[in-house]
């Protein structure tokens, strides 16, 4: 049998195009054509004729973000790495290599453009006959937040930290009035601040050891306090973070929020454990498997998510017909959801708790006279 030569490191007389290495029917070509149809005039106007380094094309960033979504890659760092290693991403980026912070900022800044691209994709699929809308399946899944279950804060701790910072600011103002800018026997300011910070933190730790103290701080709150006492900039940053956490606490009946991701909520995962998560809702065309609607919610349950999913489909594709079947699991079985399906003349299939339990445990056939065996 003949043996091929090892061609690693071989050079070409004529450089080849990146597309020579990508299959002709690859989805990346559809993504490129799709993004080309979107209007970027408004967002591009922000960056034209401005000082500093030229910004990356918004079209280019959208192309690689959509491709990453198709591939199930959500980390901005991984997307940045793919633009350096993967020929598909090299083609879509035009050989540019944006860093992960640029990609991350783009996802936040251009959410509308990403949503518009999703809506256009669904409409194209419908026009080509890929989406039949005969049967729509709706379900939710819990996505773990990038937050530690131990890095928490509650309303009492927020108030305690604010009081400590307020005392520190008032003390600084009094010292400024007494001594002014110069005292005559100055030592480096960083040594003063370090000594002050150390003293305050030690005092707080001593108070924490007191078993009768109601205003105890978690270790995560102590770290936050250390950041605040380091400098004026640190104080303002921590106060902003406290304000954010307080706003999120007002929105939820839960007693604590995460310091690293205050918008996440405590939810039960598939293993029955409570962890900080988000509830991702998806509506899928049953025949083609194409996603028709998708939202992220802070609601730990699925009870109130059926209506938003159907209304999002109506907004993107137009009103659903009365022949459309809607299926969902027991989490969506509420009187309000059943009434909504009935009022909109949609054919709903949602099991109640007993039906779901019997189906899961395969005990339906064992109880021949159960009411669910009769129509």
C-alpha cells in the first residue's frame, strides 16, 4: 500500500482562501448573508469620526456571536480563541481577532441586533417551509449562574457596611477640617490608609466573634468592606455594588443575593439542589427542531412562562392557528395558562401533577380504573 507524505509545514506557491477549507453547504454562509441584511447605520454612527483606535465592525462581531450560538459556545473567551484557531470563525471575522472583552461588551451593547437576527432566522425558516407550526413544545431549563453559593449578601449586611463606610467618610471629613492638606510630619499616605483599613477590619472581626451580635458579616462582606476602605475609588465602586444588590433584593422574596451576580436567583436544579441560576425558556417547532422563541427569566418556576413564549412567537411569526398543538410539562399546569390556551383557541396538552407522576413512574396501566384511563 502506498503511503502519503507528511505535508506539515508545506508552503503554497499561490495563497489559498479560507473558504477553500469550509464545506460549500456550511451554515456560516447563511449567517454571513443573514447579517448582511440587517441595518447597522444607527450603531455604526456612534463610532464614525471618533478619536482613538478604530472599533471592530459590528457586523463582523455579530457574525461570530451567532456562529458561536449555533455551536453552543457562550464564553466570550472561547469565541475569541476560535477566531484564532477555527477556519469558520476566521472567515466570519475576516481574519480579525477581537479580544474577549470586546466580544462581551458587544453582546451587551447590541442585544437588539442579536434579537433581530434571531427573528429574521425564524421568519426565513418559515418562508422556506422548514417551520410547520403544527406542534410547538415549550420547556424551561435551569442554567447555573457564574456565582458562588457562598458569596452572598442580605439587607442587614448591606445596611451594616453602609454604616461603617458612612463613619469612615465622616472621620475623613473631620480630619481634613482639623489638619487640612498638610500636617508637617507626613508619612506616605498608603501606609496611613493600610493601617486604617487593618484597624477597622480587625474591629469588625472582633464584633463578629460576639455571639450576641445581630449585625454579623459573612467573609464575602468583609472582603467587600476591605475593597471599600482602600481608597475613595474603592468606596464608590462598593457603594454602586451595594445599590445594585439592594435593587435586586427588592425585586425578589428571597433573603439573599449574590455579590458577583446579583441578578441570579436561588433555583432547584435537576438533582434537587438549590443553586444560583437563571430559568431559560425555549419554544421549539416539534417537526423541525427549530427554536421559535427564547427568553431568560429570574422566576424559579415555569408557572408564568407559557404566555410570554406564545406571545413572542405571535410577535415574530404572526398569530398561531387553532390547529396548532401546544405541549408543555407539569410545571406549566395552572388555571391561568389553561384559560389562556382556551381563549386563544389553541390545542393545549399539559399534564396535571397526578398525570405527570403516573407517566414518570409508569404506573398508569397498573391502575386500570384511574380516571385518567377514561375519556
